[in-house]
C-alpha cells in the first residue's frame, strides 16, 4: 500500500469514526438498532453540499448536524409516542428521508461541488503541506470524542446509559425515559449526519444513494473495536470505536490493493461484521475445545 493510499484510508477512517460514535450511542448505549443511519448520512451530505454551493461550508456542517438531530427525533417519537418498534421506526424514517433528501438536492440524484469553497479548501490555505486534511479531521474527531466522553460522564449521560441497560428500572426512579431516548437518538443521528457532511465535502459531491450500508460500516467499526481493543472502561470503549473505524477502512484499502473489485466491498463489509460478531463465541468456546483436544491426546497416550 502506498503512502497516499494509507493517508486517504486514515482520513476516511477518522471521518467514519464520527459515524461510528453515533451508532455506538444508539446501538450500545440505548440498545436500539437504528436504521435511520443510512438516510441520515445522506441528509447531512445533502445539506452540507447545498450550503457549500451557497458559499458557507462551515455553516453546512452545523446545519447538517441539526438536520440529523431532527431525523433522530422523528425516529424517537415514532418509538416512544406511537409505540412502534425501534427497528420499524428507523425503517420508516429512513424511507421518508429518501424523498426529503431528493427535495433538499432539488430533485437531482447527484450534485457535484466544483470550484466551490469547502472546509478543506479553507484549511489547506491555512496549513501548508499534504497533511492539512488529516490534521483538520483529527482535530474535529478529538474535540467530538472529548465532548462525547464528558457528556456520557454527566448525570444525563449516566441516565442515558442506564436507560439502555434497564429502562424499567430508570422509569421506576421517576425519570422520563421518553425524553432520554429523544436526546440520545437526536445526538446519535446528529453525529451520523455530521460525518456525512464531512465525507461530502471531502469527496466534493453528494449522491442520493451514498448512505446505503452506512449502518453496517458503523456496526463493523463498533464491533471490531470492542473485539480487538476491549471494553473495560468508558473511555477505552470510545477509543476502541474510533480505532475500529480506522482499522476497518485499512482493511477495505488492503482488499482494494489486492485487486478486489469495488463492487464486492459490501460483501467484504458483511464478512467483516460476521467475523467480528462471532469473535466472542469463538473466544468463549476456545478453552473447551482446548481441553477436549488435550484430553484426547492424553487418552491416546494411555492406550499406546
């Protein structure tokens, strides 16, 4: 792998780490599988590109985050107020957002960002060299990671995590769990849309189908990070999610370097997630298999 390819994979891994943190909040903290991610990612990208075309790329990032929060609120309200299952609520929001994304994009399926300012063109004017984008993405990720960690350590953050573990217990303490879920889903999808906004400005275009499979990427990052880097403390879990996202992008880059067609990347993603999900089972069954192997070896020696 060339240095340029490695740097590009690292930049994408850092941006997708923001997506993974959003998925971590809904999937792990709230224990809610949220399929809003796929269309929420595109929503953030569309809002970001449309605002950048108007000459306000940094405002596009803020508006993308706000739009994502709104999408998360819709999913949360469908679940908490209309008592729709979380999975179905996410699917309904995802379907509705497809049409909304097209309306945001003016009915076009693809919008390029040519000869227009982006946050990266602004940063490249401030930081000389080939690492301006990498430095900018790293700063954004570190700030988000720090604020995210502080939020989860607050009283509201503790209640949010407790709601995912046992919502009935939290409700018995007089806490409005519907409001907690609303806050959690809003922040989760806000981070997802912010990631989409950065990807769109990084690649200088938005496509209405660019969000397909983003939930798989987020889950792969979370699961790979937890399986390899551990989950002993909260900060270590968050750091594992970030490292899992970077590792995932590096695996994809290696697959492309080995000559795998880009059309097979979704298959590679599915295989990676399956392997990561089966890792705990393999680890737990390994001592049993080892004991069986050792006992068979001893019995053969006795017979001989």
